[in-house]
């Protein structure tokens, strides 16, 4: 074989452990280690250059990052799909109520069927305590209002619309967050009789939260007048206080800044004012008429402005 003066450059590495030979060899032409070829750019290129990552290693890192990003995107997409599937009963219920209001004018049977199915779906979501966006309740309540208006305030469809509103109210109450700070609590063993022009607040009782230890069927607050004769003009104000467990009839009181927790709420269609009143995991016994529909709507929507229900001077519209 003909002689040659050209030698393949020798890669210097751990194969030459001698501390004496290594510096000498590195000074010879063609013996210095090669700089890594930079495939990546930007921040990743700087890191590759600093660490001396070869081209194949950079490509491997790039592929790994791409796979990780793809996996994260897939995971986020699946999470989004799962969330939408979880909310499907509630969303389908709302859609069916909207469909029922369109059917009402020409096919009441179809409207009734759609509403019954909607109620079943909303109740399923309620029992499962599915968390929905806050505007779900106002939008669904508006759809129920359209359905009630289409029913002209009478008949089976009207009654079914009230059922839908009651179920929606129970749903809102079931998923309402439990207050974490009840302040000082006190057990109550007998009801408090509220006189005319009387005010009940945290100064009236020894605590900001009253916890019922009374027999079933006993309200926290009562009046000397029968429920059907209670009027807002009697000026009985309940202000800045919480009630836990037990029962309470709402008729005849001005309720302001009040929280009911795990309380059985009763409303018989009388006059009542509600201002910043919350119902947390409560059950409801509400009259099935226009006033009861207004009350259920308040529980479901929780409007920011005070609402007066059941006044004898103003008759509620059919769509409310």
C-alpha cells in the first residue's frame, strides 16, 4: 500500500488518561476535540453549546420535547372533553327547556315531554353536584321564563315550568359553597317570637350564627300573627345573621344579609323581602303559584338587587 502523510485526526478522550501526554497531544494539529455542531437555536442552542451536546443529542432532545408537548396537549384536550361530558346533563337540560318554549305554541305534548326530560337531567346534575358556570342559572331561568310565558300562566305546561324552576333552585343551593366563617355560634332550643317593628340581628341573640336544636317543624322565628296575615308593613327585619339546620318560614319578614345553611325553607306565597340572602344546601317547600315561582327564581339566580315577592299590590306576570 502506498505510504501517506495524512492521518485521521485522533479523538482525545478518556482513552488517554495520562496527564502528561494529554496536553502535548492537544497541541498537535488535528488533535483538538471538535466543537459540537449546533442544530438547535436560541436558548436551547446556547444550552447545547454550553454543555457540548452533539448534533444527534440535540435532535433527540428536540424530539423528546416535541413528544412531551404533544402529550401535554393531548392531556389538556382530554381534560377539557371530560369536563364537557360531566356538564352534559345540565347543559342538555337547559337546551331542552329552550326547545320546549319553541314547541309550546304548536305542540304542547312535545313541549311537556321536553320539559319533563329537562327536569330529570337538571335533577341528575343537582344530585351529582356538578359545578357549572354561574351564568348557567340565569340563562336557564330565562329559558324557563320564556316557557312559562308561552304557557299563558295556566295548565299543565305552566305547572311543569314551575317544577323546572324549583329543581333549578335546589340545584343552585346544593352546589353553593359552605361559608367558612360563621362567627360565634349558639344553639337554639326554642323559637324567638318577633314583634311588629322588631329587628333580629347578632345583637338580639348571643351569636352571629344560630344552630337549631329544636324539634322538627319548629321555626327559628315566629310571630303572634298567623302566617297568612303577616305583612311587610309590620316591619319585622332580620339582618346580618346566619341560620344553620332547622326550619324557617320566609313569609312576612324583611330578610337582609342572611345565610341559611342546611335549613328547610318554607314559603307559602305571602309578602317577603329578600336582600343578599343565600341558601346553602337547603331544602325547599314552596307554594306552586306565581309567587312561588318568583321565590324559586330568587334562590336560583341570587340577584344583586333586593327583591320583594308576594306583595298584594302587584300581581306577578305569568312569565315570572
